[in-house]
């Protein structure tokens, strides 16, 4: 299918990237908190922030690695206290997603970041879930939640978190694994992932963002994940690349995150095109957009500006994102038809 779009001129790419229907599969909802909203919620909830102004907070977003980001990320999340706070945060993101022509959003959330501060699980889940419901009804965006375990904490704490979330089992579709990667390999979480799989939940995990390809192998073999979040370190392991391509294992790649956290400081060195050309099911996502300088369309725009990818890659990325989502098959088929229509129109003689 993609070959048919080779003739679409590069000048049309920015508009096409923006307009094409796409799924966003790697987005931490707490990472969508813009500094302005952090300050507004801090005021609403009488929380004192360690930064005097919006500008001072934004200026602190100069990260050297994953941990330097996480320290500020957890400080930002401290303003979230009520169900309405979680709703407002998710609703702000979902409006931006709709504007970016995201048709499906699977949102990560970190309950342990909130329950550790005394916020009840129910407050977190019900606030986020209500925003997802409203997104479908008011924005036409299909949205779902994935509960993530913080990997710098113990597996027992992850098991307890899953247990505590069970009364709201219908409000999330899967589990994931995030936070500080190096030193916290997937093998640490085998029991809780087995438990989640037994419950019929989808399973994904961050692997191979900063840590070596071995973490990706562990996520596949020990956690039996259905998607790898990031996974960019796979380029260091030829055998693993071949396996990921053969198994069509989706990778949720986040270019601006990789750039800001110094994984690939220059996007011209980013392996996205190499992953696609090797037949991997790579997708583009925003990770923590408020902190890394852009939402999903910003990521696509920056990545295409820094590489010689063409319309075939654009179509493939959108097709991959829809295929790799956990949406019902009928929805996926409808979005794929919309995608093909979007590109067929752009490829028609006289289109500009
Ligand atoms: Zn992430």
C-alpha cells in the first residue's frame, strides 16, 4: 500500500502528517501537565511549589537524563488532589489530541505517584475515566487507560497497586511499566505481569529507552508484553531487530523525548527511519509532551524535518499506530480506511 504514495511531494508532508488519522499509544497523562496548569491547580488546592513562577518552572525543564526529568515530573504531579484535577488534566490533553487528529489515545497513568501522597485510587481512576468517556462523546476520540507500575519501587508494591485498582477493573484496559529504567529490569516484575495477563489485561512495558537490548528481550520473554515502549536501543542488536520485525512487535517511539533526555541529542541520528526500513512496527508518540516540547504532531513534524523520510513512512507510521492499538477491530478497520482515503486524495493528480 505504502508504495502508491511515493510520488506525494515532500512539500505536502507537513499538512499530511497533521491531518492523517493516528493513534497515540505512549503518553503519560501526568506528563501532559503544562506549567500553566500546574500553577493553576497549585493555587486551587493551596499547594506550595518549589518554583516561584511559570517561567521558572519551564526554565527547569533542561534535562540531562531520565532521572533529572523524573525528579521534576513527580514535583509537578504533586498538585493533583481531587477527581476534578485528574479530569481537567486528561481533558486538556484529549482536546489537544483531537486537534492533532488522534482518533485513539491509550493513556498511561501512575497511580503510585498519587496514592503515596494519600490520594485515593478511586479519585485518580474515576477522574481520568470520566474524561475518556467525554472524549468519545464530545470529541470523537476513542480513549482508554493503561495503569503503570513504577519500576523503581518493589514488585510487592506493584502487586498491591493492582489489587487496590481491582474495584475499577472496567476503567482500564491494561498495565505498563515505567519510571527509572536502568537497574530495574523487567525480570523484577514477572509475577505482577503474570497476574495482569491472567486477568485478561493487556500488557506493555518500557524497555530499551536508556537500558541495553537485554531489557527488551526480558520484556518479551518474561513479561510477554504486546508492545515495547521506546525500544530504540534495539538498533544495537541485529538479532533482536530481526525478531521484532518478524513478530511485528510494536515499538512506541518518542523522538522529542529521546532528544530532550539525551538518548539521541540530535534527531538526525535518531533510528526511526532505520526501524521502519527494517520492517519493524514503529510508531511515533509524545511520551510527556508538556516536558519534552511537543505533542504527537510536533514529534512527527520534527522527525520528518530531521530525516529523509517520505509519505510512505508517514502512512506506515499512522497505519502501525492504528494496528498496534488495543481498540476493537471494527474501529481499527474504519480508521485504516480513513487513513488510506487521506493519502489517496493527496496522491491524486492535481492534489496540492
Ligand atoms: Zn514513557
